[in-house]
């Protein structure tokens, strides 16, 4: 198979998935190395395909804005001890965490793609942070950060706000 055909098929795989797909999974499908797929993704991005890299794999960036879902942004502030609680509150109320955004003093806006839609997703994210001994982005800003949420309804969004407010996680002035 030619590389250009493989890249088109990679796009088809991503178009057909609402969940992230790992480079290893894609590589196995084409019987090539994971690194070949990483290079293919880089070339697809350079060709203006909006592919997001998440902790669990690649996803088309617009897949988060599924039909009928509201996209909302919230501001939060907490320490590492409340990170998992924050994520659980959001997913337990039916919303998904698309990304995390911080305002860095040197680099400006930094965002990380998360695409977390369940406790399982949140647990996997936390396990990866621990395994890699990585710091969450909110550590760079004294705990202040934004999340883009994918919500099934205004009511679900309001439930998230209420629960985060109750827990002292929602950042409001």
C-alpha cells in the first residue's frame, strides 16, 4: 500500500470513531510501525487536517462537537488533590472534558487534549500522569485552568457548574 493511500485510510478510521484511536492500533491495522503512523499523522496535520493527540490516541478535533452537543468553557482552580474529583464531577453529570487550557507566563496559552467521557477515561488519565511522573498543566498556574466541555444539554452543564461550585473547584469572582 502506498503511503498516500494509507493516510487516506487513517483519516477514514478517525472519521469513523468518536473515541481516540492509538497509533499502535492504527499501526497494527496496516502492519507498519507506530512511528510510521506518527509520521503519517504529522503529514496529515501539515495538510490542514484537524487531528488532536490525546493521552489515549488520535481523534479528529471536530469529533468532540458531536451533533446536538453543547460546547462550553469553564474556569476551575484546585490543587492536584482535587484533580480526579473535578473530572468525576464532570463525567458523572453527563459531560465530557475535551481539553485543559492554561495561560503560561512565558508561552501564553497552552492546551492539552483530554477527551475524557467516563470515570474509566479519567482513571486512565490519572494513571498515565502517575506512571510518567508528569505534572498536570494546572500546576503551572497555581491551579487555575479552563476546560472545554461537551455537554448533552444545558441542564447537564448547569449540574456540573453546581457540583463544582459546591466542591469549591469552580473559579468565580
